[in-house]
C-alpha cells in the first residue's frame, strides 16, 4: 500500500507550524529588542534534534541550495527597491566596502583566529566566511525597525550589503580549496575575484535591460502572471552568470536595480509580491539554518566564536569601514554607525556549509564557530540599532508616513502620477482653502489623510499642518506642484527613468 500522502502531510504540518510560529513571534522582537531574524534561527534550533521538537536534520547540501535560492530572491527584492538615485549617490563608497573592505575584514579576522589557535588556512577561511554583511539582516533591520536613516547612511548600508556577498563567496570557495588541497595561490584567487565580479556585473546589466524591454512589450492575459515572469528573471539573473563563471549574487542584484529603475506593469503589485517572497525566503532560510545547528556543538565552540565576534564588531569592521570611507569624507559618526551596523546573518552560515560539503579538515568546527559568531554578531549590533541611530542623531527628518495611500496600478505606462505632499507647519498652503490653491489645469487633489481620518477634498477643505495630500498630476505639472506644496513626499514613479511607451 502506498504511504502517500501521509508523509507529505506530515511534512507540510511541520513546515507550516514552524513558519506560523516564526511569523507570530516576530512581534516579540520589538519588545525584547532582539533582531527578528535571530528569533527565526532560535525557533529552528528549538525544533531541531537537540531541542523540544526533536527534528533530526543534517543535510548541508539541501541547506546550501535552499539558502542560495533564498538569497537570490532576497537580493532581487532588495535591488527592485534600490533607486538609481541612491546608486549614483553611494555606489563608490559601497563598492570600496564591498571589495577592499571585505578582503581587509577577512584578513583581520583570520589573523585573530590564528592568535586563538587556528591554522592560517582555517583562520583565513573563517575570516572569508564572516567578512560580508548580510543583505537579509540589513534589509530587515533598516526597513522594518520603523527607522528612517539619513539618506547617505541608509543607502550606503543597503548597497554595500547587496554588493559584498560575491567577494565573500569567492574567497570562501578559494580558501576552502586551499584548505583541502594545501595549495595557496593568492594571485590566482584575486584574479578569480575580479573575473567573477566583472562577468556578474556585465551580465547583470544585460539581463536587467533585457528584462525591462521584455516587461514593457509583454501583454500578459492577467496581472498575476507578471510576478511569475519577474521571478523567472531573478532565477535567470542568478543562474546564467553562475554557469558562465561569473558572480550570480552580484548579477541578480544589479539586474533588479536596472529593472526597478524603469516603468513596470502593475508596479505596486509586483513590489508587494517580491516583498512577500523575500520574507518567505528569509523565514524559511533562517528556520532551516536553526534546524541544522546542534546547540551542544555551538556551545562548545562559543568561546572562540564570542572572541571572533567581538574582534569583528569592535576591531575589524569599524577600522576597515573608517579607512574605506575616509576618502569620501564621511563624518565620524556616520562612519562609526556604518561600522557598527554591519550585521551578519544567513550568508556566513550558508557559506560555512561549503567546507563541510567539500570535506575540508575541521569543517564541522568551523561551521559551529561561524554559527556562534552570527548569533552574537546579530544580537549585539542588531539590538542597538534604534538606540545608536538616535544617539548619533542619524534619523532622517522625513515626514511621518500616511496611514493610507492612494495607488494606481496599470499594465502600461501612464502620462500622469499620483503625488503625495506632507503639509509642514511652515508651508505656504498650511491653513489655505483648497479652492484658493492655484492648481495646474491638469492636476487635482484626490485625498487628504489627516491622522486616521480620510477626507474627500472639496473647495472649502482647509489644509492643516500634518496633512498628507494626494494629487493626480501630469509629469509636466510636477514642478508647479513642487513650488506650491514643497518637496514631494511620495511618488510611485519618481525613482524610475523616463521611458516612452512603445
């Protein structure tokens, strides 16, 4: 008699329970001041072989594959939400941090591990594994903590975390090969790094522009198919460059930035779907990584992990960031903040599975040390982000977000946008009647959001400080509205490039 579907049902119950518990306890992270992604890892550990769940799981290959797919989807979502203006502002310092900074961090941590008793090969492998900040952790903390950082600091952190994974991946694979074979070819390693980055960047740009052209011309029968197409683009953007000896992680991030810089059909829906996919990937990945860990082994490796985590957080990362950002004249407090909020997360743990799969000497201990570094390194900086932001006065003066927004979704480019303006107390329109405002002929107010109240604007409606006003306007009228209301607070298309419809 066939046993199915009982095993499949049991798997779904287990998976569904773990995912549901992870999502529901995410609210506790705010009260406990614990990064939410760390809670996901702890839930996985609690459900694992040495926890209350007793689920035996030790499949490093499956974890590596799942983690790679999850990271590709997370980077794609991050790229879609990264504007070209942000790239132009911070790409140079972020690129230095993502290359020179990663190599220097790996060297310092490797030297520290050597002082703690590891061999040079093991120490440099440990340094390479934990050398990059984690895109999933940084995106989650910055976008879900309620904080709005000053623009340059925020975009530097996000760009760096999206760009620095490729170098860490390449270094990890190179040092793993050196540990297995005993051969150390530094120049060959650096040439490989440059080649993979170049191939990944070029193919990422090409795939991004190709995807933009495809989505502009595609006329799919239903809006639900567009996210399917963009997920396919994400898979191709990672897979094709990787098969061609390039960096798939860099390519998928670059392709998403270019794709998001142009007009997208059903843009808001696409962004919501990819945000949900990224969160699903993060929860699944961190819970799986927790299942893979053995708490007894992690505790045994904790002294070395704690020492390396402190070296990373207090010495390697701050020193390297200060030196890398010095040519770009970052103020000391901004440099200190970027140095402190270099969060580690899933990437190091996933990379630590590679030496295990390769059969490198001491790989199991390296994995346990890396796991303890991530737990400590995520908890200490991650739990202090809000406090440090306010302490260093790095919170942006952006207006509070409205409790409701007006959105227009279309499968084709439109010649008008919905713009949002925040009424500052000193604004000229504060206290003015709507009928007295000199709107351009092609513009009209659609909605006023006042706290929890939604107001349909009429001639006698008086604008008050703190209001959010949504206006429908053609692109050529945006300058006039800017003079009337001040800085645009929100515009769905404001970060996209002008592209004429076919």
